[in-house]
């Protein structure tokens, strides 16, 4: 039996919440999931960062807000794949929510984000990355497991 190892790409997703609403961005110009509504802030975890510190950094870079790690509530960790052997599609994603932050969320990277909008967890847009929808659907049901998998 041959053993195949792969690298895992770590990423972080932060959903800002206002009651039952969640802030989503309409992606554009990135070459990945463009035209989809996705987490208001998300990105790769860089060398030397924790998932929480990456979420805080991404929130500042993408939304112009300040978050502290203590303001992030862990939602779930998801191992996912697109079902191929592509190394870039072997992922470990940390999902967080936040209900408080400093400053008003706004588009900081207009070349990557066409729009920001608040959506009810019970009325999410149709065009979303399916793995993000899985996490948010679980949140809407109130039964988010600590670990999820997608694509296996």
C-alpha cells in the first residue's frame, strides 16, 4: 500500500453577527469564488500566526475594523477538499463569529469585494461557497459540531 501525503492549506473565516444577521461580501477579481457571497472577512493563515490572530489581521485588512482575539467565538474547524489530489484544495479552515468590534465595516479592497451586505441566517443568498453554506446552515440550526468535513 502506498502512502500519499499532502500539505494542508490553513485559512480563517470570520462572520460578523448582528443578531441573526451575518455580514457577507460579494467576491470579485480574485479568481476564486468570484460572484459568490462569502464571509465578510477570510484569508490564509500566515506563517507564525494563530487562526485567531489571522482573523483579526484579515478583519483589519478587508473591513477596516479592529478585533481582538478575545472577541472571536470559535464556531467550528472544517477539513475540506474538492475531491481532487490538488495540494491547494486540501484545506483546514477555522471559522469564528464576532458580535463586537471597533469601527464600521467597510470595503477596504474594492478590487476584491464588490459589495457588503447583512443577511439573515435564515435567508442566505443562493450563490455562496458550499462549504461556507454548510457552516452557516449549521449555525442557523443551532447545532454546529466542533469539527466538520466537506468534500470527502
